[in-house]
C-alpha cells in the first residue's frame, strides 16, 4: 500500500505504507502494552498537567482513561483520530521553556472535526514509541479497509457498545430487566410477553436467565427481522424463503437497474453475504443473507462511482465549483475563539481547496494570522504556511488556492513573500503551466500539486523598477462601521479583560438561545437578530460595569469598548438589507430587493488604498483579487471577485444572467457577512445557482449548510472540484424563471418511503434515553434552482422508532438535476412542534435506482428504506405535469416562493394537529397499512385497470390514500392520463439503466 506525501523539491513523492515497516509481532506487542495501560501526563492550556492512566479498550476501537468525571464518555474513538504527531509540535508544548520535556517522550493525538489536540507525556521514550506505533497501525487499518469491511466493523462496534451500555452491573451478562430498559432506549414498542419469548429462545447456554454477547447478537437478529425485505424475497422467489441465482439476477436487473449482471456475480454475492452453510452449498440466498446484502454498501442510495474522481478535470478553473473555507484558522465564533494551525490540516484533508489567511503585522517583525478587530488568538504566519505545505496534497493532488487578506506593512509583506517562497518552493512555480488560450484559466489537471496565491496585483501601468505601489484595500470586515471596530484595547489593560469576560458571557447566552430554534428551519433566529433584539440591554450592562471601574481613566478607550459591543446590532441605513440577509422578515426582504442601501453595499463607492510589495504581487498568477468596480470591465482570465453575502445577494437578484455570464470567464468568491459573529453559514445553493465557484463557509460550524456543501462535493470523489452544468458554462439562463432551461428534458424523481430502521431519540432530548419512544415521520426536501425547491412529508407513525413503516410515494419534477440535492430528514412529532432526529443529503446525480437504504449521517445503524425511480420528461409529458400541478395543489406542505426560492412554512398549530389526526393512526385505532407483498403482486399484473380507476387512486388524499401501485418502469403520469406512447415509456424505462 502506498500514498502521496509532500516533498519540497519534487512537490509529491510516492512513499511506503506505514504497515510495510512494522512486523506483525511488533504491532501485537504494542497492542498488548496499550491495552494494559500506560500512566501519562496530559497537558492542558492554562493549568498544570494531569496524571492519568490511558489504555486501549478490549475491542481496539477507542482510547480510554481514568480517573475521569466523564465515566463511560471519557474516550476517543480510533475513527475520530485525524493524525498522531511525535515530539513537541503542538501549541500546548510551546508554552513551556525548552528542556521542560524530552521530545522523545511526547506526542499529540488530534481528533474530532475541530482537530482537538490531546498532548501526552510518557515517563520514557519506549512507551511513547509504543503508543505512536500502535495508534498509527490502528489508523492505517481503518484507511485500508473496503466499504463492506468498514460497514461490518461499525455494526460490530455498535453491537458491543450497545451491549456494554445495557450491562448496568458490568458482569458481562444481560438479564431480562436490562433487556426491557434497552428496548425502551432503542424505541422498541413490543409487548413484554413477546420480548420475553425471544429472550428465552436466544438463551441457549447453561447460564439460564441471562444473555452473553453472542446470545444477545442472536436476540437482536430476531428483533430486527425485516418484514419488507422478507416480502421482497417472497415475491421474487414465487413465495419461497430464498432466492436462487437466477431469481437474484432478475431482481438486480429489473429493480436495481444493474447491467452486465452475470450468474458468477450473483454466486459471489451468495458466498459473501449468506450466513447458512447449507444455503451456500445449494447456491441460494436466504432472507438473512438478502438482508445483509441490502444493508451493505451495495444497497446504499449513493452511487459508489462517485467516491472517486469521475468528472472531466481538463476544463478551465472557472468551470468548477471549488470547496472553500472562510477564516480557516478559527475553531469557533468570530469574536473570542481560538485560532489553530490544525484547522488548516483538517479542512485540507476534508476536501477544501481554498483556504483563507488574514495577515497582520506581528511583533519582532514576524507577520501573524488573526481575525482583525476581534479578541481571537494569533498564529505565526510561518506556522500556517508550513501546515498548508505539509497537508495540501495528502488526500488529493488537485490545486489549492491560498486566499491572502493582506493588512501588513511593506516590511512584513517582504517577510510574507519570502516565507511563501522558502516553504512552498516548487508548489508556487507555474512556469510550466500553459494554456492554449491565454484568455482562459488553466485546468485542475494541469495544476496538480500546485498552490495558487490569491491576492492583489500591482497595476500594469506601474513603473517596472517600482518596488511597491497602491492597490485597493480588500477588508472582509467592511460591513462593520469603521468606528465600531476594536482597535485600541491594550492586552494588558484591566478594561480588556472586563470586556472579554462580558462578551464571552453574553455570546454564550445568545448561542444557547439560538440553539432552541429548529436546526433545520431556514427562517430560524440568528445571532444577528438576537443581538439586535437585546442590544439595549448589552449597552446598559456594559455602561454600568464601566462606570464602577474607577481605575479606567481613558474615556476614549471606554467609547471604543462600548461601540464594539453595539456594532453587532447597529444597522444604520443598511438595516433592511441585513434583515433580508438573515431572513428575519419576508416583507423586509421584498422591500429591500433591488435597492442599494448602506455604505458597505454600494458597489461604486470609493475605497481606501494600501501599499503592496512587488515581490508579493508577483506571486499572484491566475487568481488576482479585484474589487466590485472591475465587475463591469472586460479583460483576460485571472480575476477573482470577492463579495460578501450581502453584496452577492443584491447582485444575485438584480442581474442573475449577468452574474452567470461573468462566472463563465472569471472566478467569484462569496464569504459570510461580518455580522455572523457566531460563525453561522449562509445557504450556498443560492450562489451555486448563478455559477459562483468559491462559496466560502465556516467549516468549524457543522449544520445544514455544511451538509449541503459536503453533499455537492461528494459528487466528484470529494476532491474539492465539481464540474458546473454545461448550460452554466455556456449560454445564459435566468435561475429564477418558471422554466429556466426551456426545451431541455427534465427529470421525474419518484420516491417510495417504505420503512425506517433503528431511529434513535432526538440528540438533545430532554430526558435522554429515558424519554418517550419517538413518533417519527420523514420529510424529503429538494434543494436546487428555486423552481425545483420543495418539500413533502409522510404521515406520523406512533411509538415506533425501531422499525416504523410508511409505504408512501412522492414525486418531484427537477429542471436542473446537476445542481439538485435530495435531503432526507427524520423528525420526532410532538404536540407542540417537532424534534430533529437525523438527516442524509445526497446529490441527485449520485442517486442509485431501485430499493435502497439511506443511512443517516453520523449514526451507526439508523436508516431509511426507500425505492427510487428516475425518468426523463419530454414535450407533452411536461405539459401534462403542468396540468397536474394546476389541479393537485397541496396546501398541507410548505409553499415555495418561486421568485426567490425561499420556503414560507405555515406555522399554524392547527395544521400540525390536523395533519397528525387525519393521516396518522392513533394509539387507540388500528393502524392500517397496505402490504408490500400485495403491492408487489399487483405490480406484476398486466395493466387492466380503466383510466377512471387509475385517476381515482391517484387523486386520493396524501394522508388517507391507499398505496398507489404501478409497474416500476412506468411514470406516474401514464397512470394519471394514459396518453404516453409505448415508445416514450420504453425510452424512459431505459433511461434508468444508465446506473450500474
């Protein structure tokens, strides 16, 4: 096994895999020592070291330590470890003087999304070497395993963890009472009589009355018997409980739309997934084996071809969406959080290809990286560049764009330029990169292993012998009024600490307040709105604190501190524009659209200038940062227009066609508003819709927007580059139009939401595992062009999160499938609202047809079972769908404002109650569900129903309708109108076979 690693001279080199240099005996000895435990000192910032016993758990899945107040939660999973560094390389070690620790006894473990560092010191170098070797071995094993092995490992770990958590007394056995408690935790609503019966059947050893881990696995399999999969086997095997090779082949071809299915391939499936040796000998796949196959990666809804780079990488840079990060160095909010160089290594390895570096003058002539006008911590510029150079091409070789925001003096700009040259070396050399057309950007393929510097360039008319010149100042904090920027607080002043403590307390309170809102509601409150609503209280509290501080005599500093707090609720003339930005009010949004209000929002206003060093300017080759005044000018490729979301949103609604045309030749970078002090993210889809390439997000803030970002870039192997749709690279269209691509075929997506598996309680449930069993329902959302954006939801299933069944079919029409994202959300219904359970977002272009599992992101076992059909819609079919839309308006679901693409959800409590009582069976009434077996049988019967009966079935209401049945190859509108020719139906059926 080999991998790419950076090399200063040649850029990239091939190296031996870690395991090639470690014999099995040596590794096993390391595992034994680690499981026995080693006493080490844990370094913490701001306090003395803590002595703890660290050990590897018996399953080799996590590091644990004791003593700890976290008890069972005191662990770091091997999956979450990003890297292990030898010696004293982390920032915690830098706080100690040289010689405090022997570097050979030190190492750091970086884990989690935010690259949290666990800094450890051993008593001797041999223990440190043992842990470093053992951890790298475990990490390498995870990297090497294929998707099937990974899925099995995760399942086994989940089973062991579930068993251990249920074993309250720690004796390695589960009694019946512990099983009852576990069933409630797993959202299983079964009579105790039924649970006890399965318990007794699984209890086969001499120790009667308890289950060990092996018996518990048998019990769990009995619990997890899938009726939906059992009926599928029955249907395709002519009511047998197994599938022959020929029957399995028929299922894969007709339902899963697989091509080139051979009998040998089907026999390989039986060998790999069948558990019964008798069935293997007879070459048949039983129900349990079929379940294993369908829950494997082969049954996932995501097309595995997209796990690797699969798009044309030989087009100009402007033809790609580029994964981009904002203020990459920050680990939290924009005011007080820590800056860490490890954030660069994390985002680069997570697929990000454009990182941001804010450069300021530092002490002793060394430039620093910091978020200006705030209390965030500082980093040395040299350390940041070294980290970027080391980790830029670990996961892929495609180019990295280094966005330099320069606030330095000429002297320190010289240091920046020299530092970039010394550390990055050949990675900056673009002399060998040529394009056939000098008016075009180079391609990602030609730029492999290269780093592009994005920054200002000196004007071409400047004298060639001039070492410096004036350029416009590009400052991402320009939205904040000048007098409100924090500039004159001394770090040693008592007032500084008072202001910091006050801000931290208020910010924590506001963050908690914002978390009360629906995480999935795009109209939920933001920190900006909360600050605006409470700015009077903030100002009064700060004024009172400052008045009682007798030692502070400098009135000018007090004024700056007050204005710093109030700046985050000041709006001046641009108040309406900011209300529009955060979706505070739809009315405000409509009023402010198309108006240029506020100093920061005027594209033509005069900007201040700064001095730029020629040596730094010369490093900028293809990514020249330009101001908004240059938007109207024409010129060669190489321009990067940087806009805040406020400016971009205004341009987006005023001139969408012009924006698309500009992005066909140049690059645009969109960054979050300076008022997003909580590091929240805007919706990137709005800017992808007009071809903006670099939509910079706060990677440290996970949530809906980052999930959309991850989903889009998974289309091309998560390499950080996704090819824009061809219609976006050539020609012009209006993304807000009712028919943006007139004459182009559209896609019809038909989803049947069949069932759910192992759905947990909401992550922030008030009573945790002891809370009530959930009442789940599924919401499917289409995110793309405004005309495509819509939502549909299923009915609510009462008291069942373990194996709820919906069997409801929903249909969507998608105009630009290349941009569309399909978002599956699971909610727990509550009389006063709903609680978020989990989600999975998948690009439309990566959907697999047929029966598929949708695994919820970040959860080991939770999934949805769905059936996917995709058809092309041409000519008359589009007109029929338009007629259908006129007569089948459904007012129960969220309405879509087509002009802006924003959802306006109906907040009526009565609607929610009506939805539940009308469509969901209550606990007292018998739950009526149409069986999957009957549906399958009807699907295979010839079309004998009259047109009137078909219409009658289709026009039944969502909540009370009987499950609609139709052949899997037939579009829904053939049942509705019966006017599709046989040739059209055949072509649409064949279109699904493009998946393999």
